[in-house]
């Protein structure tokens, strides 16, 4: 990713000014920098015998690609030589800002009025994550997004959201409807029996307080499954009625 010659004995502060990543960014723009140079700016300093650019290059090689690095769980960052808690926090903050840049600028301008919109929205939110995340989008009667709440995080394909938390947030937001969603990092978007049981329980709990469950979306790396589009949501809802 970086074609510059290695400088193993000198820190970046000793480089010619026009070769330093920060100065190059300010003079030429961020697009002119390599991935390792951009990482170096976030890291600020390297470690003994290794510049920030070299450390950035090693981190990128550790994760194989930028995409893998963005998807990696926090635990994968622990133990990387040269990364303490402060540097990990800086990098994680930058990566999260990058993820959020793909989201709508303002929540009040976000409307989800169809299963296609729901799948598109949650694919952006959940695709590429290494762990399983369970989200709930709370909507008003017009379909405007009131809150997108992360309810639970679990290991690959195992997440156990607490329905009480889902209901509490629905009441707090005065939501009229909700859409549940989670990802399958294993790559298969088809629902498991556990997913079906969870959806059935969610339908029953929301029915008691008059909140409509519009869909449950499962996102994998290559596809998305909609309980509503498949007819499974209606089937499960009928099973919850006396």
C-alpha cells in the first residue's frame, strides 16, 4: 500500500517536511496519501525503532485490508504491538465516524416506509460486522425514524436481545411501529429456528402494548432476508393470537 522507502532509524519529525504525512495532507489533500500515511496521522507517533507510517502499515497488514480492519471486533485490536488504549481509542473513533458518514445526515429526515427501504437501511448498518448485532428501528405513524437502538451484541450468529429493553425503548420513544434487524456474520441470511422464536416472542410482546412489528430483517454479507416479504411474519403473528 505504501511504496516509500523504509526509514527505520528516524522518526517522522526528522523527515523532509514535504514528505511528512500531515504536511502532505495539508498541501495536497487526503487523497494524495497512502493508507499507511493516513493511519500514521491518526497514530500521531510510532514506537521505538519504528515510525508511525511503518506502524500503520503493519496494522493494515495485520487485518489484510481496510474493510477487514473496519469490521474487526475490538478484541482483535488487543495485543497489537505499539497500540495502547489511547491509540486504539483514536483509531476506533475514526473508523466509527467513517461508518456513520454512510448514514442519513439527520434522523428526522429518515423515513422507512417499505421492506426494501428497511433492508437497504439495515444493510448499510450491519453488513461487514464481525459480531452479531441486534438493532431495532422505532418509527412514528408516518414512518419517520425516532431511534435506531442497538439492543444486544453477541458472538457470531448468537445474540440474545432482552425483549423488555425493546419494549421499554418503544414506550420511551412513543413509537407506533418498529422494525427489528440483526446480522449473520457467517454469511447465511436465512432465519434460524431461534430467529423465528425470537420474532414470535417480539410480536406477542408488542401486540400487548399496541405497537406494530413491521419486519425483521436479517443481513448477511451477500443478501438480506425479510420476514415480512417471505410471509413468515404473518405466519408467526397468527401463531401468537389466541
